[in-house]
């Protein structure tokens, strides 16, 4: 079994238990549930820099990225740096994140927040809303076309933005549908962990104009962004490059200032 299949198998068991623990009604009655979500897609369209900064403690490909930083401080630092949005990993087993991280980020900032999760069930989208997210991620590699349709339409009905992530042409072609806001190309193959910015470059022409293009993973300098912009990318999802330092917010600020001066 590859790592992605394993993550999904574990996730199914987790979601079943979560459903039994907190009923849908309770999520729907929570304070944040009726909050009006700011749109990440609109923020990216209007931005010159387009940075989505991620909170990431560890990953299957890197066992320690940052174990010290407090998510509230990271969120504040990212917001002060002028990012368009923040991605918060909520998977516990493989990434060391939690729904509480999302809630704590929401408690400290108003910028668009993305729940970074392996979403396989509508219940997780209700959770995303209840814990303060404005955007959800859907990963084409783990969903059928029909699942992508159902989950994205459900998210839109809750006024959430949808970022759909692909890694190759086949995933992209099965995914294009009107209920998505942003198309993310992951430069990291989630099955082999290989990273190449060429993935973003080669798929860019196949993404229809109406979607905001986001390049994800492996971005470690501003010249990479300058290059990716030529291919029409308006969003750049960066985790490790910021999180590996002891002050991710400060690092993001320096990065964004440098980007503006290019
Ligand atoms: O730390 P990086 O290389 O800058 O990558 C961030 C982000 O793109 C990556 O964490 C990611 C992209 N898609 C995902 C799906 C699940 C978990 C994690 C991810």
C-alpha cells in the first residue's frame, strides 16, 4: 500500500469515530458556523504576491519541520507579513496538526484560512466550517469525479471556497467543473514525495482561465515565483520554507518584501 492509500484508510476510520463523537447538528449550531467567509480566490486575484503560508509541524517526508511554534503566533506573524491566506494542517497522525490548530488560528486572525486535510466525507467540510475555515482542499488523487462534484458543491453551499489539487493531466481533466474556485498543482508527488516545479509549468496551459491557478509545494525562493507567474500562477502555497525557521512570520515578511521588489 502506498502512503496516500494508507493515509486515506486511516482517515476513514477517524472520520467514522468523529461522526459518532460530535453530531452534525452540534457542528451546525456552533458559533463559527454562520460566519461569512472571506474569499481566498478573490484575495489572490487582487494580490501582487499571492502567498498562502502554511502551518506545518512535520510531514511523512520530513519528520521534524517545526515542533516549537505556537499556531496563534504563526498565524499573527503570517497575517502581519501580508499573506493572502493561511493553510492549517489538521491531520494528526501524519502531519502533527489538529482541528484545534485551525480554531486557534481563527482566534487570532481574520485572513482566509484553508483547512488542509484529506477530505473524503461531507462531515469534514462541516467540521472545517465549524472550526473557522474559509476554504477547503480537495485532492484529486484520492477522489472520484463524482466525489469531487458532490464534495465541492456541498462546500459551495456553505459558502466555502474550494481549492482542488492535482498532480498530473489525468487528475486535472477529470476534475474541471464549475464548483471549484482554485486549481492547485502540487509539485510534490504525494505517492513518491518527489518535488519538481516543472509539474506546475507543464500543467498550466491545461487549466481554464476562470480558475485561479495555485502552485503548491517545494517553493523556496522568490525567483521560483517570478518564473511561475509567467505561466499564469496567482497563488503560491509555501510551508516548509517558512516553518523550518524559528520565526515563520518574520521569514514570510522578508520573503514578501523581496517578492515585491523583484
Ligand atoms: O512545505 P511545502 O513544500 O512548501 O508544501 C506546502 C504544501 O503545498 C504541502 O504541505 C501540501 C500540498 N498538498 C498537500 C496535501 C496534503 C498535505 C500536505 C500538502
